[in-house]
């Protein structure tokens, strides 16, 4: 009689009681680590330290978070907003733990698509892989818009915005080209410092130029639409989990990934809270989104000039993420992944160029692109950052720790996982509703501009 296969989870052996049912799903393009036997190849991927991963994530997540958060305080009030920012930071740490545990239990997982295949088969793989690429490209386009806003501010609106987006896209393309994330790590370090310094400069600028007669709101009552619209800012300010699997796959020690998550969520939560409160207290309810536009011109220019490097780097990092997902999907476990082949570099370069080109075209040619970013965040980031983590936990407990009995024996974990799924579904549905309503109102009020204009 054949015995069930034995694997290891977190260094401890376990027996997969559902091996006959899940064997095919475990082989998502290969059951071994996507970068296995890395040390014998020309291109070595597993080189990142947990410190480098945390800096890459800080550079990516904090980039857009500080621009929009202060305006949330003006809508719902300082107390509810701060509570929400802190809660979401803790919630994001919890979901990061579930994602990391799933990755450690399934070394072959490189992207959300791989995770979807293990849980639900090929359809889930295609949906989650498409969502990752789409969200990364939309996020890159968002960073291109931020770069354009920074350059327009620095040039006193003296250069056509289309040209500025193209210039920013060219820089982002060059940043995305290195094949391994360790080649971007030093830029991640500088980018994390830059965005932190930009935040402090903005706080100093707000404090040095308080708005006379400003009004502050401790807690405000509002209708669902306005309240959730404001809430989406802190909700999506932590939306970087979709990159976790790709980053962890290139770590020297994937088991150290939780250290990076602690560093990321700890820094982001504290920085978001302090920045939002300070800027809001000195500017009041008239604070704009992006918040930097609420500063005096000289301070806005100084802050944008410092933050620009982060916007450009993050745009390139998002494109790198999208390109790598497709590249690994095409060439997984082939020589083109680990060797300097002409075909490998040609395809990689084309993927990076295509990602930047699509992001730039969206930013230039789609007048409602800023609203579409909200829809993309609601449809995908709500699940990648929050909801899917609950499914990951339920799947592994069921398949690796005793099935239904394993779930019954962990009532608190099961309840938290289910609530996490419900939270992701609510954010997805409400965020999509709010974004679509915004588009309808923008068209009705004539606020939607024309494509390809300066």
C-alpha cells in the first residue's frame, strides 16, 4: 500500500492527507522552487536579504500613501481616520503573515497566480495572474502621473504634461530592465530614504506655514459614499502585498520574510499616522489630495523635487514585477531564466517596454485613468492585500493539518480567516461602487478632460 508523500512546513515534517487530490495543483509549472539550484547559474535570483526586501516594499507602498492620506482626516475626522490607519497597518501585518506562511509551505509559488492554481486550478491562476499584471501596470501609470505632477510643479507648468509622462516612462523603463531584484535593491534603499525625507520636508513646510483660521474635525458624520471614498485612501495605502511572493522568491532566506513584513508595516503605520496628523493639523479641512498641493509653492516644489526619485523608481519596480510574472510564466525552469540568452533578454526587454508603454498610454490617453486606478485597486488590491490571505490560511490548515478537524481545532484562526475574506469582499464591492459612481459624476459635471492634451 502506497504511503502519503511527506513534505516540510516551516522546517517540520507533515503528511499531506489529500495528496492524491492535490498533486496536480502542487505542480504549478514545477513543484520545486522556481529559482532552485540558483548558485550554479549565470543569473542568480536568490540574493535578497530581508532588509533589502523591507526597503523595496517601503519605497513601493509609502510612495503614494502619503499623498492622499491627510485628505481622509478632513472627511471622517482625525480620530476615526487615525484609528483606521493604525488598524489597517496591524491588519496588513496579519495578512502578510498568512501570505508568508503560504509561500513557505509552497516554495513553488512565485506569484498570486501560482497560489490560485494550488487552491482552485487553472481558472484561478489566470484570473489572479491577470490581476497582478493589470494592477502593477495601473500602479506604474499612477506613479507616472505623480512624476508628471512633480515635474509640472517644478517647471511651473511650462512643459506639456504628455511629454513629461513620456520622459518619466523612459526613466521607469531603464529602472525596470535589470533581471534580478538585488540590482534594484540599492535604488530601493535610496528611494525609501527619499520618500521619508520628502514626508518630513512636507511636515516642516506645513508647520512653518499654517493655514490661518483653519478648521479641524475630531469626528464627522457623513454619508456612505463620501465616507468610504475617504476610507479607500488608507485602505489602499497598504496595497503592496501582491508583490510579496515575487520578492520572497528572490530572498536568500525566505524564512526571514516576516522580519521584512514587520519592518514594512511598522514603518508605514507610524509614518502614515504622524504625517497625516501633522499635515492635517496645520492645513485643516482644506487639505487637498495630493496633500503636497496644499503647501506653499516653494515648499511644494522642494517636496516634489525630493519625492520625484521615488515616483520614478516605484514606476519601474511595478513594471519589473509585471514583466517578471509573464517572463517566468513563459520560460519557467528553462535556460532563459538563468542564462544570458539572446531570446531571454529580447523577451525580457520587450516585456518591460510593453509594460511602460501601456502604463504611459493609459496615463496620457484615458481621461478617467485616475478613476480606473481606484477600480483596479478595489478589484485586485482588496483581495491581494486582505481577502485572499484568509483563503490561504483555510487551504493550508485543511490540506496540511487535518482537514475539517484541523479547522475545528483552531476556531480563532478560522474565524479570523473568514472575517478576512469578508473584509476583502466588502472592500472590493464598496470600492468598485464608489469608483464607478465617481466616474458617472465626473462625466455628468463635465470634469472629464480630453485625451492627448497638455
